[in-house]
C-alpha cells in the first residue's frame, strides 16, 4: 500500500509475481530448482578451476570469476523472490533496498567488464596464438580481473551517491519485484528527469555500447581467422558461439530494462527473470558442455571426490 502523502518512506512495496496459489507453487519450484542449479553449477566451476592444475590458465580463471559474479548477481534477488512468493506483505526496508540495488550494479558492472576481458582473451588466443602466453600471462589476467571488480564498484557508487539522499515522501510502490535505480528514482519527491538520464546513460547506454562492441569484436575475430585459414573458421566459430550466447543472454534484458521507453510489468518480469534466474544457470552449462578441457577436469574432480569418500 502506498504511503500517505507527506510521510517519509521507510519501506518499499514490491510487485507481486503471482496471485493464484497454483502459480505461486509453480514459481516456487521453478526458482528453487534454478537457484540450486545456479549455486551447484557455478561453484562446481570455481572449485574445478581452483583444484585442477590443468585449468590454471587465464581463460579458465576468467570463467571462474564469471561464475562467482553470476552467483552473486542471482543471490541479490532470487532468495527474496522465493521468500516473497507466499508472503502477504511484500515490502523491503529502505536500507535493504539500497543495499540490494548497490550489489546488483556491482555484480552487473563487473560482469560487463569480465565479458570484455574474455573477448580480448579469445582475440589473443585465436588471432595471436604465438604471443598468447606473453600477453595474457597470469599477472595480466589478475590485473584485468581486479579492474573488472573495481569497475563494478565505481559503476555502482556512481549511481548510488545520487540516489541515497533523494527525498521519498509519496508513493512507495516500486512496480517491480526487486529494487533498482530506474524504478525507485521515479518515486522521489522531486523532479528526477536529469537523474533518470544519468542512470540511463550509466546503465542503458553503457550496456548497449558494450553489447555492440563485443558483437563487432567477435565478428572481427572470425573475419581475421577466415583471412588466414578457412579451415580454422569452423573451430573459431564453435569456440566463440558460447561467448556470443552468453553476451546476448546478459545484455538483452539489461538493454530492455534501462532503454525501452514503454516498460510493461509482464515484460519487466520476463527479462528480469531471464537476467537473474535463467542466465546464471545457463552460463555453466554453455561453457562446460562445449569445452572439452572443462568436461575432462570435472570428471577428474568427480572421481577424486568419489574415491576420497570410499577411502573414508
């Protein structure tokens, strides 16, 4: 319920995902199964990369960090979505709303930069294989990963400082099932046109620009490979198709949520679920099922776990 005009907003009302009991049970099973898959799939990749010395190379270290980001991004929203399904009072406190928004943008900003770094890694590996170990050594890999996390922090802070002190004294209905800057800004008791433009530029235009930059980069890699050897084109296309799939899955919802001028609740629900629930569980499958080294390493790790249990 909206706050009475003139009162200070201390909590926000989130959107109800389902009204019927049958749909609530369906979404509970859907979100719960997917979230378990997100946790197990992404942590399995992280532990496989950590404990298998054959995977201590930049491409797999980047993949492990992407898995951590996906797990963190999903954990900012999915547990609350599950708990709110059967709750009569779907509210979130002002401070928890700010914290949720902050970490969503930390993880989202870090993932954008990580995807750029992974594209750069593939460019060096495919187009300059003889220089790969010199350019993408472990030190450079760690510097780029640190830069990704710092960029995520800067991205979140740059929006957070504008919003944290906004006056909220009217409606407190967010119109979404999670807190995010565009929805919350509209509830402020002041003209927020310029601030909305800053948020759109910071999130929407950066998402769109990064998306097209990555797509053009992958096309450039394929064109470069074709010029040198048409036989290697199919191999390069097979390798890059996994990266392109992840890029499309991540950036399409972002561009819709921040740039689409006519948002609707149904499309907002769909793209947000894709971003927070579907993509984080698909990424481990996309990268592992299409990568021979990861599949071999996972089988090796599974055998070690089974053998250690038998010994105990």
